[in-house]
C-alpha cells in the first residue's frame, strides 16, 4: 500500500519540522534529547537510491545469507579437521574455551543469525562493505522513521510495514511457528537500544504479527520445561523465542545467561542470534579473499562468490608470525614490493596508506567505529603505533588491515536549526540494509538506513552533524 501525504502542500522546511515533531525521541542508541528535537540532522525527504543500487542491495541479501551458511559450514569442517585448520584457529583466537565450546555445540551448528545488516559505503565504483553486523541496532529507529516519512507521502524501501513485518517473519521462521511469543532481551551494556526495540515490539503486537516483549535478562524465569518472561504485573508468559540483544564478549556479565543457554541447548526455547562468536568476526572478509580457500568458497557460494569478493574489501589478518624468506602476503604491496614483513608498511606516506586497522571482533572496541584507525588520517608515529598495537593484540583480540574505500560525494537537503531554513550537506553515505531470514534460502529486505556524514569526516556513523534517514527509490537517485 502506497503512502498518502497528510499535508501535500508543505514546503521542505515544514516537512522537516513535521518530522521533528513526529519522530519519537531517543530511538537511535540514545540519540534524541527531548520532545522538541532530535539530535541528528533531519532531511525533509528520504535518501534517494537509484533502481540499480536497490537491485544490487536486494541481490546481495541472498548472497550474504549464503555467505553466513558457508562460513558456518567451513568453520565446523575446520574444527573437525576436514578443512584448513587456520580457519578455526583465526576465528577462535582470543576467545575463552567456554565461548569456543558453546559455538561448536551440535544444537547450534547449523544456526545463523536471523537479521543480517551490512554497512555498505556507496563509492564511485558501487557498494563496498565495511563490515557485517548480526546483532544490529537501528531496527526500531528505521521503522519509526519510515512511518513518519510515510505521513509525508514518501514510499520508503520496505514501507512502514517493512521492519515490524520482517522481524516478525524472521521470528516465525526461527521458531517454526505462527505468531510466536518472543522476548527481546536487552543487557545493561546495550541499554541505549531498549527504546527502539520497545517500539519494534509494540509495532509487531499492534499489527497482530506476534506477541513480543522487550525485557532485561533478570526478567527471564527458568523451569525445566520452558523459559518464561515475568511481566511487570507479575504474570508469566511462556517463550518461544529469545532474541539476544547483547554481545557475546559481555556474556559473563549477563544475569541468567547460563539458564537461557541451557534452555536453548535442550530445545526449550529458540535462541537467536545463535551464540556463535566465530560468525561475528570482521576477519571473515580476509578468509573470503584467502587464495588457499578459493576452491572451498567456490563450492559453497557458486555465482555469489565474485559479487561478494567485489563488495568485501581486500582484508588481511594482522598476524605477527614470521614468514619464510621466499613467501609474501597475498596481494599486499608496499612501495611496489611484495610484503613479507608488516614493518614494510611503516614507511608508507599518507597518500599510500589507503588502509584501516580495526579489531576483528569479540571486544567492546569492535563495534560502533570504536578502535578503527584510518591510515591516511594518522601521523607517521600514529600509523606505526596502530600497526604495532594490532600485531601485539593478535592472541587477545586479532586485528585486521583492510583497504579503505572513500565514499562517493552526495548532496542532501537538511533542516538547519540555526538559520531555520533548508540547507545542503555535501557528504558521504553509509547504507545499512536490514535483511530478515525468513526461509532456508530467502531473506526479506525490511528497510535501508542512510547515514550521510559531512564529506570531511573519514568514518561514517551516527553523529549529531550527520543526516540519518530511510531510503526510497527514484530514477535519478544515487
């Protein structure tokens, strides 16, 4: 169903003020400070994608689903000794034995995340994936924005039903049951995301698509027969699905996590995303490009492999172990010479450092652009320190070196509060599509969040001087 503008004769300034008044406060990671304004820049219109860009995003959803399934299979084969041992060695490195054993349990071995959200940078050459997130924020935020923009007559990707219907369909597939009862469990560390997940649960319930509750881990009640959720009035609801909105590195700090996992292992409840930390590592990009794994990936991914290798930037694990003199790191060069030792990268000038260094995963610094160092933003000493720190952390928190792809310049209107008028932002954009797994080989695209940061910002993420908006499609879009 298309959207009809409630007030079709609004100016762009009036549209922005309407959005300001109708956007629920505080939905995006704590952003939004009061009832009168939001803490990011509002555009009076969605971010416009071209039909070709949307088509590429839609196709990549299925490709990424295949990638997760292939990654899960190759990890298990590596752990059993029927695929190269370095796959599991890299993906398990730095993790406690309890986390490794948990991820290898038969109960979870074929499970993959039910929500797939890549971070795509829109470049002159197309899309480049900065990372994949299987415990993403933003679902309620995008859903609420889609609803607000719909009132202005804008049909966004997925529409105003896209996020609640997609998430509900994912829960149905995960539980193999219609309209399951689900608890969206938000930890203290992730508490900033509670408002938007509450919005999402309420939106699902209002549409009769399920019975969802946002809760704290302490609200979960364990019995030998099932898991229950204790409601504020003291009543208890039997749960079909437990949706995890907490990171596995924080697992020891999650109250009742052992009871939740016991119930999941014994089929008392469906636990999603699965507790498989090896699926949440950025170094999986390096594995996809690894020459020794080319035949294995081809067998698993087929025609999706070249598309994924195109969007996944070339990535290397910062592994400090020495190479023999006759060996070099695949496809990595410094001053025209093959790299045999990471120290060869240290003398590179700023213009030659089109790289980022970042932690791979299982760390509080591995999300939200924390811990990311952009090579050509650093001084010589800063660049050397970033490489050295990444190498020294190998056994605790493996780091990666990744090609940096600069975003394409875009111009987007926004409401300037200081001048009370519409201005234009010259920026670069990150696109975050939300794919919901709804069948063994099918995903549903629920919506796409655009974050447009000023062009002088090297990292694109939610910030007060960035525009955040849902995406829509038109012929002359980006």
